[in-house]
């Protein structure tokens, strides 16, 4: 299973180039394992962010998905790529950064919830 990845919040502290390099180094480490240890299966945890490729996090995730798909052809292993859209639960490590846990934090501290997200209509983003 591969779920170690520079998270989107790193974009606020790293330049785009630094973030891209961190992703590339991560990708190279997994590629090295694939090439040298003849794995049978890989689960690469991806993100729902790939559907909105407006930042380096999303672009790197989709590029890695495509990269690992190509490696399946070369090294003949099984690949599963679940796309995680939201995290929640008692072991979440960044509760302020994920929708569900952020809503819970806001409700507990402010007694109200502020949602900072575009509205989603049936045809995509926009007014409803």
C-alpha cells in the first residue's frame, strides 16, 4: 500500500517547485520498489482533487496515477487506485483541513459552521 504523499496543505509552505520535487522523490521511491522487488499488487491512494487540476497537488496525483498505470504494463502487477475525497475519524491528523472534521470542530467551538466552498450544481460548479 502506498499512501505516503505530500499533502495539499504543504502548498502553503512550499513553492510549487519544492512541492513538485517532493512528489517526484516520493514517486521515485515507489518506482524503485516496483522495479527491484517484483511486487504483485499496489494500492496507490489518490485523491478526489484530481478532478480539479488547478494546483500542483492535483496535477501530481493524476500524473502519478498515470505513471503507475504505465508501470503495470511493464512489470505486470495489479494496481488499485481508490480516490479519497474526505477523511474523518478519531485518528485524523489534520482535523482543521478536512471537511467533516472541520465542521465538527467549528460546531464544537463556534456553535455554527462556515463552509468555504463553491456551490455545486447539476452541470458543475456554479450557482444553484
